[in-house]
C-alpha cells in the first residue's frame, strides 16, 4: 500500500503537474521524433545506393544498436536518479561528479564495443553471413566508430540538463543538426560517391554537431563551468574525496548496470523476434511485416519515452527536495496520462491499419499480414506506455534493478516461450510472435504498476536523503529551480574568485 500523503489529488494540482510535465516532456518527444527521422533518412539513402548497400547497412545498423548504442544509453541512465535527486536537494557537487564519472564510464565501455565493431566482418563470416553484405556492414561500422565517443558525451549531457528541467534548449540543439542531416548525407554518399561510408560519416557528424550546439549553449549560460569544479559541502564531502574510486563509483555502477540491462533486454527482444521471423513458413512476408512493426513501434514509442523521462525527472526532483506527496502526485498523473496516450495508439493501429500499411508496401501478402498484426501491436502499446512510464518512476526512485528483473522474466520467461509455442507449435506464424510480445508487455506492465502501487513514498524520500544528502527543502516546486540556481551562481562566483 502506498504510504505518505494518501489524499486524492485535486484537479488544480493535477493540471499544475501536467503543465510541468509538458514543459519537460514535449521537447523530449520532439527529439525522439527527430532521432527517428534521422535514422529514416540514413536508411532511405542506403536504399537509393542499391540493394546490397541497403542489406549491409541494415545489418550494420542492427548490429551497432544491439552491441553499442543500447549499451551506452542504458549505462547513462544510471546517472538519472542521482542527478534528479541531487538537483532537487541542491547538491551540486554530486550532480557534477556524477556527470564526470558517467562520461568516463561510457568512454571506457566504448573501448570493447569499438573492438567488436572493427571485427564485424570476420565475425559475420564465421556466422556464415553473405560475404558481400558483411563487407558493406563492416565498412559502415568502421566509419561510424567516432560516434561512440560522441555518444559517450551526448547521453550524459542530455540527462544532466534534463535532470534540471532544461529540455527546450536540448530540443533546439538537436533540431538544426537533424535538418542538416539530409543534405549532408546526400553530399557525402552521392556527390562525393562515398556510398555507405558516407552515410556513416554523416551520422556521426550530425551527432557531433548536436554535441557542439549543446556545449555552446552550456558555455553561453555558464553551465559549462559547473563541469570543471567540485565544491565541498557538509552533505557531499563523501563524494568529493578520492572521487575516482570507492563508494561513489560503486553507487553509480549499482544504478548503471541494472539500467543498462533493463534497456538491452527489451531492445534485444525485438531483434530476437525478427530473427525468429526468418524461420517461419513464409519468411519473406514475415520479415517484411516485422520491419513495418518495428517502424510502427518506434514512432509510438516517442510519447512513452517522453512521459518516462518527465516522470523520472519530476519524481527524482521531488524526492530529493523531501516532498514525497508531490512525487506521488507526479506518478499518478503520469500513469493516468500514459493510459490515455496508449488508447490513442490502439485507435491508430486499428482504424488506420490499412492506410498505414500502404505507406510501406503494395505487396498483397505483406499488407494482409500487416493489417492482421497491427491491432495486436496496438494492444501491446496499451501495456507498453504505462510500463515505460512506470520504468521512469522506478528510475526516479533509484530502483532500476526492479525494472531489469521485471523485463527479464516478462520478455524471456513469459513472452519468448509463448511466442515460440504459438508461432511454431500451433502454427500461428508471425501473428503468434506478436501474441508473445503482447503477453510480455502485459506481464511487464502489471508487475511494474503493482510495484509502484505498493511504494512507500515516505521511505523513498528518506532513501533519497541517504543517497544524495539534503541541503534544505524548498517550499514549492518553483523554489527548487530558483534557490538551486541562486546557490549555483554563488558557487560559480566563488570558483571564479579562486582562479
């Protein structure tokens, strides 16, 4: 049973919370759509280069997502509870140190990932993949290698700014590089005749431009100066001494590893479903439909991602500030909004399935299968949106290990066996795989909502105080930002005076 303030939220309180979530979530949803657009541009350009280039590029993109980007993204999420709660408690030393350590952690993780990318071609040949396709995929991976270092900076900086509620500048810093991505890709791939390597170079240049815009914004607003100092305070001295070893690294890793596992387990399951589709009775139609399903879920995932990030920030800030009732209000509001958003997904995939299928294909067999599975995918979204939002609550309360455990048994102990039985034993084909996904999503959503319902918010507030310390409690949400920023400016002035 939920502890703490048990009164039902009033409508003015809910509307105020919705306003705050919109301020954080709308730019994040826009950035997710921009990321989707950037990936689509790359795939379309590789398709224009030829079928071999498209096949090799698709293999490379899937490989880099599974072995690289999902890992870096998941590890970076470990800093989210620390940063959001530290900002809520005005503990800037922990906020800064967490950013520094996360960047270092991701750079270290990039080393083995880069070795794997460099050796993609011999690895694929050992797995009996087509030599020509493997060579094209290997070229893409080699030329996109610098993107690992760029993402090792991008992910932590985005989470760092988001934890402070600074999402609108992030959106604008992302928009212009994405708008330039199409002409840049065309220029490198077609004008300079670089082909697939040109697409890879355009990808990391676009991300580099995004990073430079973010650093430019931070420099302009003096936020960049925070990165280069670590002020001491009574509540945060344990994070300041010997900051590269010891307890603070253990704390970050205890949050980062489960966060990474939770992200990868779900991400990898979609790739596993695609792999299983290749063994079905009619693999061509199944694989084509699988590609359409993945594109559909990628678009629908933008809103749950925004909700998840918003509620994680709000819950973390409020727990850090010592207001468990406000954290509970943010959770209730976000989950209710997630249910409404998921209903829109059901309507879209049910009523608009034929129109949406025609966007991707005119093949009758593929279109019929797509129209059959899209309503099931809509039902998956009915569970996925609350589930993803709930994962944000777990991150905000520094409990990513619970989310990782739920993802594991939902997708691999429930979804996978059921999908295999339905698809191959009962001969339902690709529809059976989709029912397996539905079972996994429903199990995951019910488990996470149950955990959240039983959350003791007063206890979570005390845990936040132990985790990040508390330098004081602000009277209202606006004062979090106002008082913290005032103290931040004082620290910057002191540092400038010392230097």
